[in-house]
C-alpha cells in the first residue's frame, strides 16, 4: 500500500498537470470504490478549477475554487494516470501514459483544460474518493484523528517521547498508529527502527527517552530519502 513517500511522489508528479487547471468534464464509471462516491460527484467536479494539490498523511487533497476539496486515497492498487494523446512527451509531471480510452478499471476520469486527462485506475477497488467543504476539511472523518506530519514541525522529540510513554504495545505498533504520526507505514517504520537499532517488538514504554528522541531524525531521514528516490511501492 502506498505510504507517505509514495503519495508525496504522486502529488509532486500531478501538481504541474492539475494545479490551476479547470476540470472540463468529470466522469464516474461506477457507484463506489471502498466506499460509495459522494452524491453527484461528477457534477460537483465538472467546471471547477483546481486551486492547489496538497497531501495529508496518505491522502491527496485537491482544493477546488468552489469551496470544496476532493480527497483521494490510493488504497492498495490505485494509480493516477496522466495522458494527453499525441503529445504525452510534452506534458509536465511524472506520470505520463498512452491511455486515451477508458479501460476496465478506470473508475474516475477528469478531462482538464489544456487537453490533459487524469484517470483514477484501481483494479482492487480499495481506493476512495470524497468531496467535502474546504473550510471543514480538518474535521473530515478520514482526517480528523490524524497525528502530526512526520516531516512537519508538529512531529518532534517531545511529541514522540510523550506518545511512547506508558504504551505497552510494541514500538512498531505505536509508530503505525496514525494518531501518533500520520503517513507512516510498514516499510518505513521497519527501516527507521532498523537504522536506530531498536527491535520492532520492544515495548514502547521500555525504550529510553534518549533513544526515542534519536528516532525522530532517523524517521525524517528515511522519509526524505524515500521521497527523493520516488518512493518504494510505485513500481
């Protein structure tokens, strides 16, 4: 499943294609993925300009000028395919595909001004999309309980020491808890613990605070390196 570095890689690849562009037509080819799509999703997307493409944890957030934000979760196998038939080599972004016609697993298709097409393709259908008011975004049920971003200022040594204190769960379990830190998954938690010399099975409360503090920059380094490399699970 894509983790923070993979989703950030997707965001960086899509941003030059999507930001500032109007959605000329949105098509939704099935009623649901992991959950039902929001009511009238195609109508609510069509005609909207994409103001900004952001990321929170493992979610892509497309802010629309009309006051709503499209939330996208890639799930296990979701991909955002970009195509411009006949001129793909000239497109910005990192995800170009010769993909002009809808295929079986193309569930949502966005035709943008300028000729680009962005397609959400998801064979296993564990992905998700929702629309919510931008002003209420932080309170959306998918985002409301998320912890701080591991590359942001809210994730620091004091935060992690407090999160580990009194926790008898294995440290790996604590780090995978999205309420503790948002966006970490199995791949990068295991790598960070390995570099820090901490067993993933060790109880969080049994780790000395100095070692917990030292884990924070290790987590940051692992994620930064993964983003620079374009992620580990997009191949």
